[in-house]
């Protein structure tokens, strides 16, 4: 990828290769104008593209260069392999079925080039719209290679052979991503690998830092919008979804079905309407996470819209800092004053490639809180530790036009068509027309929760702001198998005149109205304030050490322990000698894996006169069957086992009543200095961990 970085002083801008300036480094250099770009036979045709050029064999490949300015450019080589059988002579025999004449079993390289690069409904057009013109793709499509009778897994295994064969037509050093598009005798493959992989070099060895996308027997449509959710983007949605993974977006967009308590969840009824009827909480400490369950995101089930969530766009750099309002409440302190924000739709191109002042995202950092993930098959269920709330707004426009099915319905189709039918990837909009009781006001806010620190920081969870109301939940599974998910989250938006709050968070979020600017561009008026409980808790009576481990001391300060070892978490009185201490709590903190941040409490010991001059020890694997609060004079202590998503066991420590203690309180949860223990060790400070990760 080429990233154009602009200096605050245009005259000081350092232009990347292929561009020139001043003033802005966006002027392309035409390499083909000089010595044909050094392109020689058999790759003797030169095609100039923004910031680069392509040398290719025009008899066997077609180039699709970029001519418009952007700030991110990805160059893609599409390599076609037919591992099935020879193309039929008649075009009608290439069609998937006579009833779905817009889906092809076989397709030419020109049809691929149209879907990926030139169609107004294709991948490139989608990227430009979703990134506000900041991101663009260009590249070439190489003619089909025939290797009949191969399975999908065999095509992936032999990728190096197919890439090497394509080098007679393209120069592999000129591309960031290799997209292996195949037809196979059996199997299916849709997978994006990060740009940390390698492909074979022409003279031997490897070319590193290349992205790879596999699309074998993936749906291929010639018309947009005739199928539900798989046909919103040509050639089909998985092509864009997997490419997003390759370009750096590893996580998916899930949904949270939340319950008043863990007891409300019945694993025997998981993914049924009975189970769904019990999921009446907007956000609680007991939720079932439905993978891909977000129906408003490309990275989820995309039943109602196609754009990725604002969280995902921010992660990949499509939404920039000046378009984000960030509110940091992670210390536990309440807002000094309420915050009012005009939040613009991130599914409209309101700001342009070089950014603007319109707010597209509200990001609220909150004190970390745990949600028990129900129905995961683990015993006990693991926790998700979350610390960020993101608020976004969508409009029924462009590739998100299908939101209109929920609202005033100008497109002529109804949400009930989705809700009342079996979810087949290729079913058409025209199958079965039903009426809905009420249309949904889509002028509302979508709210997501996630974690900025852990390894699942790119996994976002959509919450249902109208958990007790449904748009028409039907007893049909969505494509990923979640019965009723489409209907439950169709009305998940926080609408005008409504507020969202939960005991887990110190804030209340309200949508007070909708406004329009001089150009008629709509914005939600979002009002954020601290809850009364947050105001009262600004001097907390409770302290805790949870997660990896995150501590909240008696002053309400939040910090992480980054240094392994045995640490004094609590000492009463402050600086007391061991023989005279009333209560001491020590924690054994150990590191797991290679990540410097992966440290967890493995043991807790309590002693002192209030403990009876004995030592009470809690260890992983040696915990009592039931965890209760234990009182030591005014202080109550509870130690609770937990697990990470990767099944690392650890202990959480909860303490109440310190405000009632008449002595000064020491230790990290008391008055002790915590700067040294929250500062990573020297060998961790500048460590950069590059890990190739695969996503399906």
C-alpha cells in the first residue's frame, strides 16, 4: 500500500515515490511517459496508475489503473484459476440457474474486472464511498489458468504455482495484494490473509509483506441488489469482506443478546425464540455473543446495510481523528459538564478525502467492565473485558440504501421480506411479500462496545437499544444460524427522545433530535452526561483488581499492573510492620505468552490480626466451590476466578468498605504510588510484535 502523508506545512511535505508536489503531494508522476516505464516484452504494455505503473502482457491481462487522488492506494493482482471444467460454449449454460440469471457459474476476466474495479456497484466504488474517497484500489486481472478437477483446498495449497504462472503477464513486485479467484470441482473458500505473508519471487526466494485473498466458488453476481445481503456489492459481498481482512481489519462485528442475569439464559434453548424472549437487557454483565451478528455491517451479517461499523472504519484509518469526538472517562471521574454532539452519518461522503470538521464517531472510554459470555461451551464461561463505547449514525444512502427497507420504504421493498423467510444467501427480494406492523425510525444511533487493549480489540459488539421491542422476530435462522437476530436488531437504534443507560457504565446517552446543515445533510443531536450514580461514586467505597490486571484504587484512579511479581495490593495501616498489620493482601502477578501486557493474578494471600494471624491463600485450581464475600472488621473481600477468551485462568479481587476504615490504607489499592508498577519493564517499552494472523 502507498500512504500519502501530508505535512502541516505543504512546503515541507515529503512526497512518497510516484507523487510530486508541492503543495499537497497528490500529483501523480506518469512513469509510462519515460522509457515506457522500463516495461519490456512479454510484459511490454505500460499502464500508469496513481503513484505507480503496471508492466503487463495486454494479450493475457487487463489493467485497471487509478486516475483519481486518494490518500491510501492498494494495488491488486487478480489471478484466475479454473479447477472445475471447461467453460460451456453457450452463455446461458454459464448461469447459476434459469431463475437467477444474474448469478454466474462461470465468468470472464473482463466480468471480474468490471465487478472489482469499474462497476459503480463494485468493490472499488464501495471502498471509495465507505472511506470518503480516502482509499482506492487498482490493479490487473490475469486470464484464466486451467487446472481441471481440483478441489478448493487443492487450489489454495498450490497457490505458489498459480502465482508463478501469472508472472508471465504481470510483475509481482508491483502489487500489494494477490487475489486468487478460483472455480473448483468441490468445496468453498473465502478467506483474507493479512499483508504479512509472502508470494514466490520470479528468480527464487519470496516476496514478503503481501496480502492474499482466497475466493473459490464464491458467489458472482452481475446485478446489484437483486439478492438479499450477499448481493449488495458486486461481484458479491464476501469479496469485499475478505479484502477488508487482508487490508488489516481482523475482527468481525457481532451482536450481544443480554440477559438480566446469567440465570435468565437457558443453554438448552440457545438460538431459539424462547432464548431470545429472555434477552431483554440492552447491556448487562451476562450476554451471549453472536458471531457476525451485526446486521448493519459488512463485517457482520449485513442484512440491513453494507458499510463497516464506525469502529472498523476508525481502526483501518478511513475515519480520521478530526472526525471523532473522544470522551475519556477511563479514570472513573464523572463528566464535569454534559457533552452535546451533532453526529453526522458515516454512510454519506460528507467530508471528502482530505478530512473535514463533521463528526462521524463518538468514542467514549469508560472504566473497564466485565461481561460474562454465555453459551460459549467453556466452564466457567469466560469474561469479555470492555472499556469503550462507540456511537454512530447511518442514513439510507449509497451502499447503505437498504436501510430504507426498515423505514419509509422508497425502494419498494419491506423489511418483512427479510424477516419472514428462510435466509438463503441467493434468495431474491421478490420472494414472498408480507406486511410489517410498524416501520422503524432509522434516524437513530447505533451503539457498540469493545476493548481497546486486548487481542480482540477489533471485535465489536452491537447492543440492542430497544431490547424489549422487536421489529418482527421470526423463527428463521440468519445466515450464521442465529434465529431471530435479524428482527431483534432491526430496531436496535437509539431513536429520538430516547436514552440509553446501564449500571455497568457511568454515562447516559440520549438522542435529542435531528438537525440539518445548509446543504441538507442530516445529523443526530446526541447528548452525553454522567449518571447520578457516577457522580456519587467519584470517591468510591469499593476497590478492585480485575482482568489483566486493571486496578481501581480508593481514589478512583484506574491503572494496569505491567510488572510481574508479588505485589502488596492492600495494607492496613499504611507502612505497618508485618507483625502489627491488621490486614495485608498480596497478589502474585505472572506473565503469560510473549505480549508484555498479558499479565494476570494467579494467587492472592491475606494475613494480619484481622485474619487471626493466619494466612488465607487463593490459587488457580484451588478455589472454593462457591465464592462469597468474607468480612474482616469493616472490610469485605471477595476473590473470583475468571478466564480470558484464550482460556488463561486468573483471579479477580474485589474489596469493599475501605472508606469506613479509621486507619490510613496502603498498598496499590490504597495510597501507595502505582507509577512504577504500571510502567512496562524496559525490554517491553519499544517492543513491536508483528504476528501474521488468518481470518475466515
